[in-house]
C-alpha cells in the first residue's frame, strides 16, 4: 500500500502560479507512471499531465505551455508547476502513482 499526500493548492488570481506537490509514503517513482488529474464540479476527472518511466510526458491541450510535471525520485515526490493560471483551471487536483490516488488538493483561480 502507498499513501499519497498532496499539498500546494489554494486561491490564486488569474495569471498567477502555484506548485502542487505529491509525496509518496515509500519509493515508487522509479518504475511507475505518475500523473496529475483534476475534477471540476459537475465534470468528469480529466488527465492534466502524465510522466511515464523512461519515457516522455503528456499534457492536456488546455495546459500545454503553462503546466510542467516533474518528479524527484530521491524525495518520492511529484510536482506540478502551474503558471499563467486561468479561472477554468479551478478544480480539485489529484496525483496518481501507478494505481494509487491522493486525496486531492483544491485550486481556485479567481480575482
């Protein structure tokens, strides 16, 4: 069993930045896909960014050029750097490592 704990969400104005973190309870990042998903009220959960082992990254079209996924294997942590945030980025953000999900962290973009 792996526990994932997200942090870094909050309220930010349009155009602002946030960095989300997802800390895993044990070493898992070397071999598994890691990803960030989001779910807005009344909508389905959608992929935001994903990083595969020994492979590249995938981003949703809506965040390309603004968001960056990265990981620190030594710290068992996955990050999502979010720049130029828009109101439509408002959602609960979840990290996923292999088949494990975090509890989510809320991101609200509003003036």
